C-alpha cells in the first residue's frame, strides 16, 4: 500500500491538535477543525487510529474522522474523462 502521508507524534496541547505530517510539525486549533474533538475528554482525544496509508485519523469513541489533506488544505479535482470524437 502506497503511503499518502507519514503521520507521527499526534498529541493535544490545550485545545490544539499537534502532529508531524511528512516530517514537518503542524499545530491546528481544534475549534477550527472539529466540534466533536473540542467537546471530547482527554481520554477520548487520546484514543485514535492513524490510517495505514496516512490518509486520515479516526477517533472511534466519538466517531470522528479528520483527513490529512483536509488539514493541509489540499483540494483534489475530479479527473476529466477523455471525450471520444
């Protein structure tokens, strides 16, 4: 399986989500990315799974998913189908 992103060192500091993505440190305000994470307890925030491909992070207790591309502001455009003449 091809890795989309290498996600490491995921932790919370106050109401910020801190993590390393592709060997670069990032910090995101939880209130800007997820109401569920903002309301979650310390234990709920600490229980997460990073997808094997690095596509996203899942918090099973609160049923929340965050895409890494979404955090980074990466927008994917649909592929255009070739038109036959």
